[in-house]
C-alpha cells in the first residue's frame, strides 16, 4: 500500500515538473522571438486591469527577421529548400 501512496505523489510531481517546463519553454521562445510584451505580462500578473488586445490580421510573413539573425538569401525564410 505504501507504493501506491508514493506513486500517486510522484505522479503529481511529474505533472507539475512537466507543466513548469512547458511554461518556461513558452516564455523563453516568446522572449527569443520578441513576441512577449513584458510590461503587459507584469500588469496581468500583478492583477492590474489591462485593455483588451485588438485582433490582429498580421501573419508571420510580415515579421522581420530578428536582430542578430542573418536572413537567408533568396526570399522567404520559411520556404523549403529546393531539392534536385
């Protein structure tokens, strides 16, 4: 019976570690791609009222290449490479 109790606890801990890893990964990627509005995030976490975001019709193709990253030659950075 002790094993069942420990397994339930360990299962809960695995879930929490997985959740925290997913959250941290999302934040790192958002910061890396400069898509995280840090001031808005701080306001939301502090419980301050924030205005609603306007719907955006911009696509990822409208985004510039981040600073420090060289744009590939020959057009869109998301195009698959031509194969022979």
